[in-house]
C-alpha cells in the first residue's frame, strides 16, 4: 500500500537533550493509526516534524512520497493543503466566528467556491452537532465545543491525511466519547482517508484504532495491533497498556473488545 506518512531513522535533540532517537514508522493510505505514549515521550515533536514545523537532526520524512526535509516554504505549503490538523484545545482564531474559522481554512487551502464553502460548513457543523454555533465566537463555546469545531475545520479542506493531537485531553468521559465518535463517523464516511490520532490516553487510543505506535522516551517501543501487544508485548508495553484497563467494569471491558485471555486473567 502507498505510504502517506513515512519516517525513517529520525532523531531530534534540543539543547543536547535527545527527544527522538532513531524513529521509524509508516502510515499507509486508508489506515487509522494511534500514536500513543506518556506525556513527554516525543509525540508532539513527531507531529511537528511530519508537518515540517521543525526539521530532524537525522533521518528522512516523507509525506505522500515526497521528502519534506529541505523543501521550500512554497512546496511545503502546497503539500500541507492535503493535511488536516486538529490541534489541542481547538486553536481557533478568537476574533473569528465559528463559521469564519472554518471558512478561513477552505479559502486558503482549497479552490472551493463561496457556495461550496457554505454547504461544507453546514454539513460539518451538523455532523459535529453544532449547527447553531456558526455565528458564535470561540469565547462563547465550551472546551468540548471548541475541540469539535477544530475537528470540523481540520476536515473542511477534504485532506488526504487527518491528524488529531490530543482531541480529548482534559475533557470529561462523556464529552471525550462524543468527540471520539464524531471523529470516527467523519473519517469512516470518507473512504480512503488516512488518519493519525495522537494521545496519552490508552482507552481513547485503543478505541480509535487497532494499530498502535507506542512511543516511550523518544523511541518506538511497539508497533502493531494493540490486542496482541497487550498480551505479548514487552513488560513495559504490557504494563503501560493494561494499567488503565484493569479494574474496569467487566461489561465495559467486553465493550472495548479486550482479549478474552486478558479479561480471564484480570477479572
């Protein structure tokens, strides 16, 4: 399958502190993948390198088959037209209404007509259950609502790759579930779209994707189906994945589709 994102032997240091150490992985066209790991493990740095915000000290970064390191600002901007990025906290422009925030992305990254932009805004706000917020300003929205607008904006440009950075951090479980379900619905409705969700939350990560890339201390310590890693990964991997899962209500454990062997062992 075509690799949409590919990092090969990527390393990065800041002031002699090694943040990423020989990172390699790829995300193929149409894949849903979770980038998972504890805070400070290097996940945000990986996203910044993928987007070309910072350059690696070593290694290569390919987006849609094109090497990103060393490309001109214009070439990078052209590449990023095909990437939708939902930042932590929504990252909305405070002085723009919800509709204007979404319009801004489409006006600068697509060739949609004003009529097409209007229809897309209506469609996306309806899908994220915020149809009546179009003329509201960000300060009038709750934290969860801002995240949902950010997700709508990220997908407004019909990107080939969608990246979600901690879309549920700091939110209550109910709001987190609403947001995760909306991301799932929007991604699944667009066949062939590639997506990468970055999170510290094990439950959110395994609910989003079968494949998990697990980062610890700047290193890829595991990459594969989370159910297999939960049972057969290294001791650190098994402990990290299981610590938030053991003790859940058994019925909910079955809803998460935890492996029967794991449930039998801990319940």
